[in-house]
C-alpha cells in the first residue's frame, strides 16, 4: 500500500491549498477530504486525473457561508493509493456514501466534474432525499463517445506504461485541459501533479481510464446504466451547468444530452474554456454559483 501524501510547505503550495486535511478510515485505507466552513452543505466531487485541488478556489470563495466537503477518491490526491484495490465506479460511490454517512450530511448540493458526475449521481440515486440541487462542470452520468486519445491510454501494456510510467495522462491534462495559460502557472501545474509523482502513485489514474465502461459486460456498465435510468427523478431539483466549449473529451454533445435530460437547467457555455472549466472561467463561475446558491442562505428552495 502507498500511504497518503501531504502538501509540503517547502514546495510553496500551501497558499494555493490552505486547507486542514481530514482522513476517514475505509477498511485499512485512509480517504482524505477537505471540510471547510459552516452553513448549507456543498459536496464537490472531482474526476481523473484531478483531486480536491481542482476545487481550491471555489472552496476559498464559498466557505464563508457554506460547509464545503471535498473528498479525494481512493488512489487520488492525498488519499491512500493501495496497489491492489477495486478501483471501480461502484467502489468510488461506496466510499463517498460511507464518508457522507459518517459526516451526517443532509440537503446536499452536489458539485460535479468529470468522473464526479457518475460518482455523484451514483450516490444521489441511493440517497434521493438528501439531494437539494446540482452544479455540473463538463461531466457525464451516462454513456457517451470516448475520444481516441483516451482509448490509446487503455491499450494493453502500452497504455499503462504511458499513464503510470511516463505520467502521460496527468501531464497531458495540465497542458491540454486548461486553455488559460495565465491560470495554469508552473505552481498550479505542480499542485495538480503533486499526488501523482511516481509509478505507484498513479495507480488510480490508470484504473479510472480502464474502468470506462465502453462495452457491454464491462465492470461498471450496469452501474452507469442504472445511474442513467435514475436521472429523471432529479428533474425537480435546481441545476446549474457551467460548460467549457473546448473540451475534447466531454464535448458539447454531452452538454446537449444534459439539456435533454434536464430541460429546466440553468446553462452557461464558455466557448473558450477547456475541460478544466473552473480554471478557465473561475471569475465568471464563482459569481454564478453564489447567485445560484443564494436561496440556501435564506432557507428557501429555488
């Protein structure tokens, strides 16, 4: 097993990620999470190859009025990175379920990006009464096309060598997923890459890629289909969608599917933003979220 990391102060990253680390035991492993602020609860779920660092500016901007809970999925961020582990969609949903049960959350706003969409809606379908609203960033909770660049990373042997040996997936993301180079500075890149600094620590990055259920019979196929089938029961919940238009993976076709499934969703499309839309469009997204969440502060429902 590879144990959880910490954010080393000598790297000068603590100002970017100035949060108290918390750990929750799942079996013999430790799951890291941020739990900042007080008030209505926001649960932010990241994807691959990010970690809670992706949400750092939203945490800072919202924790004065909200309780913001942001876990690192097992194998990601500052969580443990066991080498022999069931890194599947179901296991990630199970882990979030255990953590949020431990934290006794109610009336949750789910903030979801990338794999966080499937994991978050997977949790939501098990806890329908706990879900108050949604904020979505370039994500999916249903099947869709997989770009060739990600398919290459799934190739037997060579794919894992590239992802784990060369860190091709995480490295590629910090250059391709954010279009605003003034935001993706060298220090921010270092923050994204911090947890994935060797072959062993990249185990979950590789396993997330391999868990994409492209074919019938794939390990997580039944889970994603069940999540898709459950989406309709959330049509009455307010939803804010902030979408980057220059995402080669979760392209605008995915946004169209979300709009078909949730026709009343409030949608903001940022044509020049990439997959890391929160990096590219932070100055627009934070005010949008503040306004969208205002009703939580008054105890009203939108």
